[in-house]
């Protein structure tokens, strides 16, 4: 079903394949769950999510994946209205090699730009993700 | 006058000195202008701005200045309601060694998390800052 | 109790009656629950909610109810900080004849203007509302 | 023309009169300019602006006008996307007896809840309003 | 230059062509200006803007263009931090057949969901666009 | 552990002590819980939270604590993305002598500036805090 509209865009297979690989590399299981959750309500959106953010944007040269994930953790913490996606990307940051300390520092810094409540809620998200993460690294 | 309240906190001289040096290192002339603009309306806020964001946060170990500036450019682009500060920090990013390409990529990525208008307005800010910047580096 | 202050404004009965009818037409049970939830904390706010948004705004000519509900679903999805109200208005959109497909398309389009997290959270709200809705129509 | 729809609501004259008086008391010239600016584009909205915010909300007992204006200055500073209205309400706060110092403190405090850029932009708005204001009171 | 990266995605020509046509249909001159403004700073972003929002989203069946533009005007008014894009889409709404009255009603309704300042600033944008527009239709 | 970094700033003991007392006075048990929740993830942030918002800002003269808490309740209601902090500060407002009626009026007024959903969600937070509060005062 995800493929109905894609078939009109058969030519997009490259973007789709590249995006799916990037999604798995960055967001891992969390990213796949997001895609699966869309199956019943908006399967085309799952395809678009793979193609544009991951196939187009994350696949670009010019900025390393670690910096990209720091940027996303910063932005979602500052916006403060997308807790599920913030958690996926805190895990994503860990997946591409950002340390727990770097994640905590990025979130703390948002107190300056978006206020203490945004930073506190970001740290609560990080605590949850770190607790579920297999890694043994110590937080800041 | 900035020192009135600080005198009550004489012990904060370390934070103030450390913060002022960091402000100059990161934001350069733009940061000094911000501080000066507060002289007539809220001189204590100039002191607090130097002490907390720069003396406390930016002076922390655990995250390099390049990553900190990428995080700020991402957050301010995504929030979309702080154009003057975004420009100061695009220059700040250049000052600590983030390349024009990296800045443009950071802002472009915000289209995914905060929408195309946020990214377009962020790119407009970058264009302005780059035009005024002495550096000869080519954009993306 | 809702009527205490209204009695001072006896002349507002028309707006109140018109608003209550409109609230029931658009939001149905969900709207009544919102009004009831205010009884213990701010009964006057229940009256104002009926009179201004529903008695004044939704009762205006110049824009059909279907378009008004599409506008609200779009705005609340984009703002991303009002999940309970978004759900009430996704049901409201269904109540005034917006199809599931149209609702899903409206929310997907917000990925462009407010980012993918906003759209993903909007689709999650729609999935919940559609699952609870008696209608048999198929989603997009 | 403002009265076309009001005539359907002839009974709302009380709210309109009460609201207009309150608008003049709080926002003074700035409020009247807002109303006039709507004449060519949405005259009914001018009436609704007078009736609901000023006729209904500001006319309520239970919170004094000084506190109401402090609340508005805080909220608009924190939201950071409504500079014209923030200026009108900084003047409004002065009009109902909030001191310059209290306004500056209210805005500075928003650095904690909405970040330093929001507070800096709020202070810039205050500087502009204070400069244009006849009052001789000294800022903080 | 816009085509450098597209050449890697030669298969995306369909999306690009379809998107460019849709951009011209909806946003007209305003859309082209946005694309041109990106030439010096982020030409790839111009391509992505044409391909994803216009080639992918606006080209979908399931929601008519009038409703799509009402949704965008509503969302950008409510967000309140993207004035240039709001103006482009108020013109875009006119271009696809939304009447001035419908635009004004959509914006007025946002007072309920995002507050009066958001609606007032949206109406100011509409006044500007209507004044520059050749159409003779009368506003609400 | 909270003191590791503070020892570098031994001179900040005054700000820390003053801030801790102010935190306890305003937020009471809720504030202490916030500080404790940071122990495992970002103990330094607990110290910064005590020193800057409470030691620096809330300790300033120029605006009484009642007005400061009204300002915070207004801002967090309007922002709509910090429910836990809003609840802490609704209790904080009660703690420094703001009445339930004044809190309800402050939140209701936000319907004008940030929309009805923000006010409705703020009132839901107030209902929860009031229900848990020992005080016998009646709501509005």
C-alpha cells in the first residue's frame, strides 16, 4: 500500500532506499516504529517521511550526522511540543555517536534560548531514553 | 552602573569575567552591541546575560563551541521568533569555526522539524550575515 | 451557575443559544464535555466559550463550516500544543462532513509548514479519533 | 458599518459600550488605532475585539487591571511573535499604573521561562515605548 | 546549479516539473521570487522546496486546492512567526479561488485558537496583500 | 555531587543559599521535587536552576512575588508546552498569596492572547492543583 503512489514515482526508488537505510542508521527501532504506526492512517506519509527527511536531507554532505542530531535535539527541546520525536532523536543521537554528556549539555543550553521549562522537559526525555538504552556510559 | 548589583555579589566577578571573555569570543561585536543596548533600559540584565549564558553555560566542558553554536542556530531557526538573535549567532557560529556550508545545512534541516517557512527565514538571515561578513568562503 | 453572569447580560441570550446550538452541531458530545469540565473551576468561561467562539465566530456567514473545521485542524496541528482540542475538532470536522481523507491530507500538509513532528502527532490524534468514531469510511 | 452585525445583536450594546470604555482606559490611543486599522479589512473584528477581550474579560472583577496588564506583558514577551501588541500593552501597563521598573522586571523574568532572546526583544519593545512616553519616571 | 544534486536524482524530474507547475499555479510571482532568493545561498533548497511541498504534497488528490490554501493561511496566521510566507499564501489563496471574505473569515477565526494578536497580525498581512492585488472584489 | 562545580564557584554560595530559600518559599515541595529529579541526569542543572532563576531573578526587588507568579502563570499558560512547570507555578502562586480566583482570571485572560485551547488547558492544570491543595478557598 505504501507503494501505490510510489509506483507513479517509480523513479523515486533511489531516494526511498537511501532514506530507509538512513532512517535505520539514525533512528533504529524507533524510526521503524514511527513508519509502522502510519500504516493504518497515512501510508503515503510514511513513504514521504523516508524520502524527504531521510532520503533528501540526512543524506546530504556538508554536515556530519553527529552535528545533525545535535541540531535536532536542540530544536525539538526548544520547541517543546514534540516529546515523542525528541525521544526518538535523543536515541538517534546516541546511535550516531553523540555522548550522553553532549546530549545533556545540548539540552541544558536550551535553557538560555527557550527557557528552563523547555530544558527541564528535555532532560526528563533524556533520562527516560538513557534508562532504556543498553549503553553503559555515565551521564554528565 | 552594571556593577551596582554585582557589588552585592562581589563573589561573582569570576563568572562575569569568564562570561565577558566568552561573549567576545563567540558573538564578537554583535554580542557587545547587545550588552550596550541594555545600558539605558536594564543594565542588570546585561550583567545577567554575561554571567549565566556565557559565564555559566558556554563555559562548561562537555560540548565544544562549534556544536553549541550549531545547536543555537538550529533552535533559533526552528523557533522562528528571534531574528536578531539568530543573526548574532550565525555570526557567532562563523566566529568559532562553523563553515557557511554547515550553517546552511543546519538551517535547511530545520525544514523537517519546524517547517519550510522557518528554514526560509533562517536562510534569509544567513544571507544577510554572510553578505556582511568579511570571510571569503563560498556558501553551499 | 453558568447563568449568574449571563443574567447581568440578559441581552446575550441570543448569542448563548445560537452558540450552544452551534457547539452541539460541530463538536457534539466532545464539546459538551468541555463545557461540563469547566463547571467546577470556571463556569463563566464555559459561557464565554459558547458565546464568543460559537455564538459569534462559527455563526458568521462568509465561510462554510467544512472550511472552518479544516482551518482549525490545520492550525491546531501546526501549533502542536493543544492535543485535546485537536481531537475534539477532528471529530468536529467529521461531524460537519469533512472526510477522513480530507482530514489526513490537511494534517499531512502541515509537515510543510510546521514540520514532520507536528504532522506525525496530528496523525496520531486522527488515528485515535477515527478508531473511536462510528463511521465506516476508510482512511486515505 | 461596524454596527451592521451588531444590529442583529442589538442587545450587545452594553458589552460594546463597556468594552470601548475599557479599551480607552487601558490601551488609550494605541487601542483606538488598532480598531481604526480594521475599518477597511474587517470592521466586524473591531467590534468583536471591543466586545470580547475588553467588554467581557477586562471588565471582570477578580483580578485588578495592574495584574492583568502584567500578565499580558509577560505572555506576549514569552510568545515572542506579537511585537505590535506587546508595545500597545507595555503602554497599557503604564496607563493603569504599572511602573517602568515593574515592566522591566516582568520582561526580565521571562528570560527564565521563554529564554533570553524573548526577554531581549521584550526589553527592546519597552525601550521604544518608554522613549515615546511622556512620563518622567526612571527605568530600573 | 539548481540541477547539480538533481542530476544524482535524474529520476526526480517528474516531481520537479510537477512541483514547479503547481508552485506557479498557486503562489505565482511570489513563489518564483522565493525560489530566486535562494539562488545565492542554498540553491538545493529551492529544488527541494519545489519537489517536496509542491511536487509531492500539493499535487496529491484527496483535498482541493482551495481547502489546502485555507489550511495554510490558518496555520501560518496561528503560528504568527512567518509573515512573508503568510503573505505569499494569502495571494496564493486568491489565486486558486478563495474569496477575500473567506480569507478574512479564516484569519478572524484564528483569534479563537491562537489569540487576538495572531488574528490582528494576520489581518494586517491580508490588508497589504489585498491592496497590492489587482482584483476588485470587496473584503468582508 | 551538586556541589562539585559549585566548589569551583565557592563564591556563589550566597546566590545558591538565597536561591534555595526562594525556591522553597515559592514552589515548596514541587520545587524540591524538580531539583531532586535532576540528580541522576544533570545535577549541575539543579544548581543553575537554583542560582539563576531563584537566586538572581526572583530575589530582585522591583516586582512583588505575587505579581511575579501571576506573570509566570500567564506566560506558561500562553506558551502551552510546559504543563508540569505550569502546575508547579499555580501552586507557587497559591503559596505566595495569589487567590484561586486571581489564578483562574489570569488563565482565562490568556484566551484573548493565546487562544481558547491554551486557556482550557491552563484551567485543567489549575483544577488539578486546586484539588490537591489543602486550602479551603473556593474557586471563582
